[in-house]
C-alpha cells in the first residue's frame, strides 16, 4: 500500500470527513411544477446539482462525493413525487456512455426526432456536463490539478487512461445517486474497464501506479457508503463481478480481475463487494485468492458457478451471448447488464407459511404423505398466482413503486436510444420478474418431520401435532424435542433433501416462464433477501420445531434449528437438485470460524471447499468468516446460533455449549476486520 | 462395533487436504489437560450444555436425579444430548462413502482420532481395511498401545499424527495416568518405518514446556532423524466441556499461564517447528 493510499484509508476509517457534508434535508416540494416523470426527474436533478458542492477529501483524486448526507424531499400533496429506490437493483452498461463520451452521445441525440424522451436524455447530459464544468473549476481552485486535467477530457470524451475511466464511472454513479437510484451495481468491472487498463499497461504505465489508482478508486467509492438507503449499513448494492468465461469456455479472468481481488484484500473495506464467477475450469489459484479474501471476514467473495447459471439463464430464454455476460444485481440475482429492466426481487414466496397453512387445513384429511404433498403443490400454485396477480401489469408494478422511467439508465441500456423508449418502457430486451423462494429448508424440514412422525413412524397423532403447533409448543417440550431430532437439511440426508427437491420443483415448474404481462417472464429463485427475518416474524410455529416468529434461514441454507453434520454434508444437501432450473439467484450461505484460517493450510482448505461446491453443481455460495459482532450477538442470544461451531485449539464445539467465560475467551482471541 | 462420539467434516488440523475425522470414544489415558473429556469413557454419556439453561430442573427430575433419555425429551431448551454412538464398521464407512470423492478431490482423506483409536483395534482395523485404496487414511494417536496393535494400524494407514507428551516416565504417569514406555517404543517404530508422520506436542504450562522436557524430547526425536514437529500451545478453553459432563476441571498447573514453546531448542536439534 502506498503512503497516499494509506493516508486515504485512514481518512476513510476515522470518518471525520463526514462532518464536511451537510445533514440538512432539502425540501423541493412546491418548487417542482413538472407533471411528467421526465419533467420531475430533470427538474429534481437540476435542483439537486445546484445545491451540491464539490468536496475534496484529503488525497482523493476522484471527488464526486455527496455534499448532502440525505436526499432532498420532493412531495406533492404529502405524497413523494420523486421517491427513492426506483429504479434499483440493476446494472447498466457503462460503456454506452464511456466509449463514445458524452459529447458524441449528445450529437447523436440531437439528430433524433424531438420528443419528451430524447429531450430528457439531452437534458440529463447537459446538466451533467454543466456540473462537471463547475467541478472542474473547483478542482483547479483547490489545487487538485490531476482531477482538473482529467475533467478537461472526461466525461465529454472517451477516457484516455484507466484513471479517467474510473473517474468517468464515478461521475455517472454520482449522478445516479443524486437522482435517487439505489443499488446500482458495478457489474463486470474487470471486463468493461479492461481496455483502458490494458492501454495504460501497453503505454508503459507501471503495475504499481495502476494498482494505486485502483485502490484509491475503491476507497473513494467507500466514502459515501453511509448515505445509502439500505436495510443495513453496507447494504448499498456496490457489488462487482469478476471473472467468468467466454462463449468458447475460456476464462476471461484478467490482470485487472486479479488486481481487484488484491486491492480488496489489502484494503479490507466493505466496498466493492466482490463476486467471483467460477466454473469447473477455474484454476485452483483463483480459489486461493478467494479464500484469502474470505479470511478477512468481510463476507465476500460470493461465488457464482457459470456451469449452472449460464445454462439456467438460457433455459429461461436468455440469448446465449447474453447469458454468458451475466452479472449479479445488488445481492445475488443473476441479471444481464444494460439489457433491460429486470426486477428479480419484485416479490418473495414464504414457503414455511405455505406449508403451515397446508398442514392446518389438510393434515387431517391427507391419508398419506403423497396426498399431503399434492396439497403443498396446490398451496404453492395458489401463492404463485396470488403473487403474480399483484404485479402482472405495468400499472400494478408502478403502484408498487417499480418501473419508474429513468433517462440516465436509458442512456446506459442497450436499445433505448435506437427505439426511442425508456429502459423502463420496454426500449430494451429483458423485462423479467423474479420471485425469491424464502425458507426452503424450514419448509422441507417441516414436511420431513410430518412424514416421519405422522406417516412413517406413526409416533404421534395428527391432532396432537396440530394442537402443539397452535400452542407454539407450549406444554409440548417432549414433542418439540422429537421434532427437532427429525432429519434436517444440511446433513446429506435424502429423506429431507428429496422433499426440498420436490418443493423447488413445484415452485419452478409453476412459475418459471409464466408471462408477466410486461413482455417478460417470471423466474423462480432460492434467495430470501431480508425476508428471512420478516417472513419468520409472521410465520407461526412450524413442525420442524421452529417456534412462532423465529427467523428462517438466510437464502438457501440450513435452518437455525438444524445441526448440520458439516460443510461437506451441507454442500451435498444443497446441491442434489438441478439448480439451473431455479436460477433467479440466492446462495447457500455457510459460516466459517476464523480459526479455520489460523495458518495458511486453512486458506488452501477453504479454497478446496469452494471448488468442491462448484464441482457438486452448486449455483451460488456465500462464505462468512465469523466476526466479533456475530459472536457477541451469539452470546446474548445463544438460541439464534445453535450451529455456530468454534474451533479452539484441537477441538470443535458448538459456541452455545461453551461456558460464558470460554466464549469470552474466544472473543478475545479472535481477530476481526471491520 | 465401535464407539464414536463425533464425526467432523472439515477438520483443518488433522492432516492434509479436507478430511473427515472420526472421533472414537474411549481412552486409556487421563491427561490432566484433556480438552475432549467426552472422549475418555468408552460408554455413552448424557451431556447437558449450559447456555440457555433455565435451571428448571426438569431434566434431573425426569431421570430420577440423573440424566437419562427422558431428560432429553423434557428439556424445554433442547440442551441434553447423548454423547456417543455404537456403530458398525460398515455403517461407519457408509456414512463416509458419499463424501469420499470430495475428500479425495481436495487431496484429503479420513483421520481416526479420539479418544484413542488404537484402544478399539478391531473396529479401527476393519474401517481402515474397508477404506484401503479408496482414500488417504490417517490416525491420530497417543501411541499407547501394544507393539502388535500399533504395527497393524501402521500397515493400514498412509499418515500418522503422533502425540509426544512427556519424556520423564514418572511425570508421564502423574499427568496422564499411564507409563510412557510403550509410547516411546512405538514412536521409535514409527520414526524408522518410513511412513509419513507428524509429531505433535500439546504444550502444557509448567508441565511439559520446561526446558528439561523440551530438550529431552528434541534429543529423542533428533536421534531418530525426525526433522519436524507441531506444537499445540495449551488453551485456556480446554476445560470448557467438563461442565457439560457434570465434571469439574481440576489441574495442578495454572491454566492462565501461557506455555513456552522453546522453538530454539528444536531448531538447535535441526527440527522445524510449526505452531498450531
Ligand atoms: S431441563 Fe433443560 S433447561 Fe431445565 S435444567 Fe435441565 S438442561 Fe436446564
């Protein structure tokens, strides 16, 4: 790390710079008299930019940080007329602006017929350029020569260096942020940025200099992370996808991909969140790099398996050349950058609730398990139809605050300029909607317990189970303990894993490919987003032994009630299905204790583990190295972390089974990165 | 049949690659610092974890003053479990089999640990035989076994993790309950067998981390041409599991003193040190 990078990192981490921002919340209500979406958009953008002041922090060479911590309000009759977070969770095609530069795009736009759409695009570019000019002047005045020089070229023209390319992107992201676009991701940064990077290398720019630029860029995109609107701090969609394969199956992991990994490793900051595309052909060395990063305890990289994802997307109707260009939306949904407006997280299915409702209603009249499963399928179908009906038209999607027009996103979405239609008005290619499948493990475990105790072993009668569930197991501790001892996902037990397969099959079969009435289809997935808590709260006790309101597993993972045999069994449990059939996204999540990494063998072994996941046909994997925060929480709420395994010296145990003094001891020993 | 108390799937410190480790129940030694007390008895035991306990007493009431199968059933917090399973070698292998390709793909294998695996020779040998040619087999042992049993086990595995605790036989008896003669004898056999192995020393403060003991150990190893050792510094958390068994953790050494590793002594004898 160069001194400059070190200084910048210190500045970032001590957070003092944030004081330079204004905490004031501007109110534009009444100032914006526009009526149309575009009118409001450009008026809001203009007003915001007028208020934004150039802020230069320490050694930052990028600028374009927000001078207001909060977005301005803009209401009409008490209703937000320019709400945030729309559109969100998307990846644009940055190169559509970057390659030609804004001037050329503008020239092209001026030759288009005059209408609201093109006018809005032009207006957005004009406002951007005007703001950049003001910024450039401020850079000069504050002695920031490098930035001043670069702004003489970008964003008007195509970048002439890697630094200018990063700056170009920073400007775009800034514009997106001040116009309330949230969770817009970096996508395949190592691919679209590579030409600029390579040109620098060819011109003789040293690796060290490029690395410093990249590190400074990564730090600069962390400066505003606290101003994002997310479910949790850090939930800001600043994710980046590295690597992947071309149509011929060759790896496109390049020098820049590696450098991004290395910068992330060295900086240890929360953004960008790295996703690594891997496959059977990924060399061990990439897994090792990934494992080193996992060790940092930041929760990334997340892995996506091309062998499963690409065929899965093709099955859903994506063109093969688009499928191989996939990236992930803010969290994990697989989308194609700059090729439409997909809302892969528009809604979510609560499997455990469906199962509980089916059991309440049909357990008594189901003479065998197969009959009960028929009811489960019907329950899933009914829920699918209910959810689809909520979103099956543009009008309804708009009611739910989706599909707002955006001139800036249209500029970076293929086909919009040509078709003259907004990216949210179907000017591009893909308009699919996705439905998460939350709590698959709770649902499967619950049905497995019913199958075993009611139908196979006949060790309890139906009325007793229904009464116990109704009473949240109060007065039924022995029964609950028996239910807890039934087969659970995560232990490589076909008894329950097969049921999970059936549930996913019902879900996929009845949802995938169904039209969504906006020119696209529905996609079924294995994610949960934040629903694992929210759905948990509204779902009463389930036959797997889970009590009222307890959370579900995060995404595609064993429940909190299960005691998985270990990571190998967990991988097997969660890869027994053809995951390419349920490819909206949603990772198997596994926690590793940081002790795994006590010596370098650990990295090697974690690398092997990820490789085994990929070879097993898993679609997406998230590995967490446990951090202090979680252990502290586990101390206060041991019931939430029954499976937290800690390795201390030569032995392993469940964290909750240790005496508090030993827990404290582990807390003291464990080194964590924040 | 064999008695086991746990099977781990990702033990990162029990040999090369990703390994499954079978922890066998029962050990003839009684090391004062033992961190796996549930591995000492050959019999199954009911254990009660402490965290989340409501102290409602239901468990003991159900078992008439002791923990029984009924205690498992009545605990509202699901804190009681039976530690220890009787399992046939066939069933044991069946449990491992589905994951063998994963172990092999990572350059790993199966490790039999404990307790003391050599204390259940029939079960151990059958398992090792069944895994022959299928994966990389290792045993982790205190070496406390007859010459014959040790030789049989050695034939059936590719790798040995061998503990050396104390050189002085009196002290060895005092701290582990047994004489170390056969342990040193078997170590000699191992060191001269040509079989890949690693020596491990649990470093216990003021017990075996003394300059005296370390020097004797290093001398002994170097005479046999051993060139590497792994040290496991004693960890305060070693006593964590005793309460679960309703036992008290009593030591005559001070667990809070950090042990000395005396790496320079090993290095003096040409032995490379890795601290785990
Ligand atoms: S029954 Fe469970 S909660 Fe009650 S005292 Fe026993 S272990 Fe504790």
